[in-house]
C-alpha cells in the first residue's frame, strides 16, 4: 500500500470517485479551500468518500474553487475493524474530543447510550458526524465511522449482538492487569467498548452488564479516570490486544 501523503490537504466528499470525473464542491468546502487554505485552480488535494479509497484531485473553477477533477487513486479502500465505541454522552467540547479520538483509534461506529447517571439528555449527532469527518480528514483515515442515535441503556443491552465481545470499564472492578484479561479473549463477532458516565454505572446497570453473555469487566488501573480519558485508554488497550494494531483486525 502506498505511504500516506500528509503534505496535501484531504477532503471528504459524498460522491462516487473515479478517474476523469468532476465533483462539485459545497459552499463550505469551496470557502475552506479558497479562503482558509488559500488554494486555487490547478492545486492538488486528496479526496475520499469512505467507499472508493483515496484519490488525487485538482481544483477547478475560475474566481473560486467550485469543483474537483479526480485524477488517480493514491490508496485503495481499507476496512475499519469491527470495533464500536459505546459511551454515555459528555458535554460539548469533551464530547467533540472523545469522538475525534475514537475515530483516530480506528472505531467503526459510535453509539451514545443514556445511563442512569448520564449528565447529558440531548446529543447533537450531526455535530458528532462532522467531528468524525474532520478527524478522518486530518488523520489519513479512509473509512467513516457510523454515528448512531442515542439509545437507553437497557435497550442497548436488549438489542446488542451476543456474539460480540462487550468490554465494559468499571471503576468498581477489582484492580487487575487489563492486558492479560483482554489477551485471553478471541471475539468472533467484533467488539463493543462501553464507557459509563462520570458518576459510574448504577448498581442495577452493573448487575445487568454482569449477566450479559460474552462480557468482560475491565479495570483501567488504580486511578479514577475522567470518562473521555477512560475511553482513549480502553480503546488503546483493546486495539493493542485484539484489534488492528496487532496486524489482525478484530472481526
């Protein structure tokens, strides 16, 4: 696979990509390329759509960028690991942060879950999707993680696929080596990483999680972590032990 090109700007476009076609730019994309990046007609950028790989394109337009002429593919489409980040929503900037970091860590989907102690009742999923795209643009990621609408905690448990490994991080778990706990697992159907709210899981939620098939209760060490920090730590552990950091993506 060709190496990443981090010198050219990258842009997500929601259109089919193939050599020779011209893709129209949305107004905000035109403004970003022309007024923010100061690019003009003929300048080269990289584009992707989450389906057709990454392509080199040249900017078209007379007075301002209004289109992209697709030239050649620079990287084939890859596949994100079957790794879902399931989390109690956070407020504003911290939600933006954890969405961006989860995408950087390679998740294929994000599922907000409303628990008893969740402090946020409304989730702006369009803002989440914008953060997903921005993170993918900046970090050379070709796939676009799916953003699901928020669901209640019990509904998530009722409809989850039991063949998937459910990793839930719990400050009340016995302090043990999380790496060893994960290394013993061989999930056949993908992985759900669940992070609770700042106040932790309610006792009835913890009991419901412990009754779940194919579930692993994980400690993240002797210190209490903020929910966004815990999410990054848990995803790093899972990716290193079971995910595509090992060269064998979770399936």
